[in-house]
């Protein structure tokens, strides 16, 4: 299996094209509603071509868009010049302790080998009361079958959904209870866990203790 940073460096353009579908964008925008009140600074880790980061930047003063793939950061810059771009490893963020109001991930954790290390780093940079907002592919076979069947009614979305499910099968999806346990194990209290992307994904919100 390709390292995820190498893979996404190579497929930055097609990834940008398939993730511009309105249903994908809708749930990117949905993440902004889960930010803590009066948020000012958000780190969007694994920002890709800037889908989520752009909506986040509409809601707060500053968004640090982090990605390991330079090609993704260039596309994020084209989409939204307001973003503060940082090329970095998700497990070694160049941010101070307790310095951000929220850390967001859209389709990132499943790609990473040491997910617990990344979430520990997330907890480190969150201020007390700050939140991790995470949207991931969901490992639930029955829900996946139903969601993919529904997706066939929209051919454009069916292509996006099928590609996302294929890549996430290669790297390894998380079940909701696995993600819940991971978050709690690094000291982040889970506030909610909802379905996302028509049942193919899950949206988790977790908080660092005040």
C-alpha cells in the first residue's frame, strides 16, 4: 500500500474533482456548526484541496490548513487564498500547547498508521474546552450497502462515494465504537457521533476537558 502522503500527492487533481460534489460539500459545511462558541483559530488537518477549510474560514478569523502533500496545499491555496498553509505531519503539528479552538479532520484518520498518536497531538494543541471535529468513512457493512444503493440515484455522487469507499477499504475504516474508544483514550470526551455522507460516513465531535 502506498504511503498516504505519496498517494495523495499523485492524485491531488482527480481528488479535487470528485470531492466537489454538492453532497460532499454539504457535510464539509456541516462541520462548522460543531465548532465551540466564539472560536477564532482552527487547524484543519489533512486539508486536501481545501473543501472543509474554506467553510471553516467563513466561520472563524483564521484557519491553519495542514497537509503532508504539497500538491494538496497548492490546490487549497487556489480555492481559498485566506488559508494559512502548513506542510506537516499530523502527528507532529507545529503548534503550541492549548493554542487552537478546534482541530478538524475530513477523511484523514483512516489513512494514518498511528491514529492514537495523531489524536494525542490533537488533544495537546486544543485549548481547554476546544473540540475535535472528525468526519470519517464508517465501517458498517449493512449501512454501506444501503447508502451505496441510494447513491446510485445520483450518478455523480455514486462515483464519488464508490471511490471513497474503495480507498478507505484499502487503508482501513473505523467502526463508530472504535473511533469513540480512540477519542476517549486520549482524554477527549465524545459529545456526539452522527451519520454523515448519506450513511457512508460518521461525524464525531469530542471535547478537551476545561
